[in-house]
C-alpha cells in the first residue's frame, strides 16, 4: 500500500461480535496487520483498548476512496454471521471517520446492538480515537450526505436526523 498510486478501500456495513462492536472502514484496516511474526492479532483481541488500537492501525495509510456495501447489513453478530437486514445502501467517501459515523447511524436506524446504540456516535471508542488522531471529521456537522434520487434523499434525511442528535 505504500507504493500504490491510489488506494480504494471496500468494506461492508456490519456489527462485530468480537470486541470491535462494528466493522466498517476503520475496522477493515485490521486486514493490513501482518499475520506472521509477532502475534499482533492476539494482542489486539485480548486488549481492553482493542477499539482504540483499531483506530491507530489507520495511521499507517490513507485511502483515496472508501466504498461501503450496505445492500445487506448485519445488525448483530458479525463479522461472518448474524441478523441480516436489507439496508439497500451503498456509500462512498474519502473520510474514513465520516464513513464510520454514517455507518453507525445507519446501524442505529436499522436497530442494532446495545454497544453500537449507546451514547454519542463520536464517543464510540474507534471513532473517538480516530478523530483524536486527525484521521477524519470530529463532528457530525462536518459530514455532508449527497444523494442522487428522491428515495436516497428520503433515507439520508433519516440518517441526518440521527446525526443531528449526536
């Protein structure tokens, strides 16, 4: 990824049952962690700071575009099984933090786990740490949702309402 001309990150809209709470753009970057040599994954999964560490992994690179597949979403369980909901959304953006904030808002709209539903979206450990590190937006007011049709705009209004409460 250091030598790539451009990086397009693809991720899905889903919760994560193993401590991350949700696996969107920031959590997707855990795939960059080497699996051979030092046992990084054991350290990550056993740490009480797992969600903050997920954000810190993202300091290693900056994608040029993030595409999130939310046609179907896991609203509980995850990463590979759980309750599936047809969300019918595709998101694209250049800010990983904004993508995760909007993803969490959509999960809340769909009815998700207590961990993902609790508190301010910007108080979610992954998002709070990523914003602190300057990896993206630090306020919902900085997020702009752009749609291409009336149906998408109707959905975006619901997401904006959730973001406005944050």
